């Protein structure tokens, strides 16, 4: 597929989604075909593809098309992430200033962990992880700090659908070992990693909780192993925990 064809396809998909509004919540294939001036056969292929990804859904009885659950998930994530990032950013800057290491803010979504904000260390040698990067939940401190607090059935589904791929020399690839690690994280309140996702890199992270006590994100520190040790791990874990509490309080409107 050429770039121009791909762009045209994306444009058409966006126009399909934008056809739904508060005043027009559903469409028949015929009506939407006329509205978009697209052949019904072409439009039907697009609709089925969007349905497969949960972006649209078709009512079995009426055969009308509606917006799907995936857009609710994306909208909720965008709303939460924006507030979360705005509140977290100054606290993350404080954490990086106090430790000299890179601070990461991550969230869980659909079997993946996403980096949504980062404050870089001033050191010339630092971890290269960009905002928007997605990683599996079983590897790395920030990922494991989120995975540990997922429902057991969600963890089962992650392992069933994605497996436990080896990303680096110390990635956990055994389910029993992973279960023990997640239990340890829940008990001690923080996660730690050493060369689980990147050679020469370490990480420490703690969960951030919402008003109802549910884990909504994780804040962590990361850097090269030349600046790490057991004593620093304990110190960084305590500093991440304090930062997480500050973020939680701010999100919940506490002073």
C-alpha cells in the first residue's frame, strides 16, 4: 500500500467515526453510505474492520452501527492522562532534581504499559525511553508496579495472549517466577528491575492510587547500573512512594 493510499484510508476511517455525534448516535449502512458518498461494499469493509477493533459495534436486532467501547477507553485514558500529566510533571521534576535520575510516569492500557510523561536526568549517560513507548507489563519496574495490582483474571489474559517474551538478560519468562515477583511487589509496595528491558539499565517504581484506592499509574526512576546499588534502591523506592502520595493527594483535591 502506498503512502497516499494509506493516508486516504485513514481519512476515510476518521470521517466514518466523525459521522457519529450526540445528535446522530447510530447509522444504517445505507444512510451512512449516502452521507459519506461511499459505495456500500467499500463502507461495509471499513465498518467491519472498525468493529473488529472495538471502535464501532453493530446492533444485531436493528443492524444499525454505533460507536464501540474502545473509544470510551481512549477518551477516558486521554482525559485521565492529561490531568495526571499536568499534576505529576512538577512533582516528577522535583524527584529528578533530588535523585539526579530520569523520572517516568506510566499507565496501563489493554495489555500494555505506556510511558505518558518523562523528566530527563541531566547526566550524559541516561536511559533512552521516549514518551508514547509501549511495553509489555511483565518486564521493567514501572510495568511490574502496574501489573502487580491488576485483577488476577487480567494477568491471566495478558500471559495467555502475549506470553512472557524475553526482552533482555533478566526478563522474567516463567509464570511461577512472575507470580512470586508480583506478590513481592504487592507486599513491599514497590517494584525493582535490573536489565529486564535494556542492557545496563535499572528501574525502581511505585504505584499511584486514585481516590478509591485503585492503582491508576506508576511513577519510577531509571538509569544506568553504574549509578545503582541496594542502598540506593531502598532510598529511591521511598522517594518514589512519597512522590506517588503527592500526586494522589493532588489528583484527589487534598491539600
